[in-house]
């Protein structure tokens, strides 16, 4: 049996989902007292939940202003994808080398891709968007882990909350999920073929397609 969920766990999960699906909008202030009344609890579990969200960089605590949902703008979104593109393409020779001799890491990526395929085949209109987010981020984290550069992986991890808090994965249409899986497969195929040029093209195609999709979703979310 799993561990029993605490009040702080439940509030954390609820708030994280509300941020991800834009019920709590970018930049929106968070009132601890109101949340405590909503859940019928003391301030303590609310503060504990918010602390976890702050550690994940989904909320910020501004001196003299209190807590709020982390806000982003289109320029930051574009910067995030520039960084991801630089990271993934800079380490291409190392990634090809590592994934063609490290059986464990290569198999982890192949298993992840298989899970992505299974997910999109069985998905419905009410699919768990956060689950796809986890699979996608796991793929990119494993891919960059093959570079052998821990700092690069840390940078990528720091970028994860951005894509979640913009509501991108909750708004992304199913056909784009399918495109992402196909693009991930093209990346792995190029790795297995040890084709650096093909890998660079596959990575650039995937990152730039995701950039365009997220830019549109972000703009629409801000307009609604």
C-alpha cells in the first residue's frame, strides 16, 4: 500500500493542477487565508503545499507582496526554446557516443518512447496531460543525460516548470502529442545510426515545432 496522502499533499496537487490548466493564471496572487478557508484547514498545510510549489518554481514569494503564480511572457518562452536547442545540439557527438555504448541509458530511452506510443494510442479527450508532460520531460532529460554534463541536465530541469505553468500540455491538441512522439522516434533513429547531421536536423525540427505550438497556445491562453 502507498503512503497516505496528507492535507498538504492534496492541496499541493490541487494547486499544481489549477496552475497547469490556467484556473490559477500566470501572475495571479495567492491568498493563504482564503485557501485555508476553502479547504477547512489551518494555514500550515497550505504553506507547506505552497513551499513545494515554490521549490518547483511554479509560485514565487515576493517580499511585501506575498505569494503569486509565476508569470511568464512570450520573450521568456522563446528564450527557453533557444536554450533547449543549444543544449541538445551542442552535445550531439557525446550523446551519440554514449547512447551507442551505454546499453542501460539507451534502453531507458527506448522504454520511454514505447510508453509514449502506448499513451497516445490509449488517450482520450480527458487524458492525463500531466502524465504526457512527465514522459516528454523524461525523454529529454535522459537524452541530455547522455551528454555526461550534469550542469546541462540541471539547466533543463530548471526549465521544466515553465512549460507546465504556461498550460501548454493541458492545451496541446492530441495530434501534436502524436507529432512529438514521431519526432522523438526520429531523434532516436538518428542516434542509433550514429548520424550527427540527421540528429541535428531531427532535434531542430522537434524543438522548433514545439516552440511554434507553445507560442500559439501561450498567446491564446493570454487572450481567453
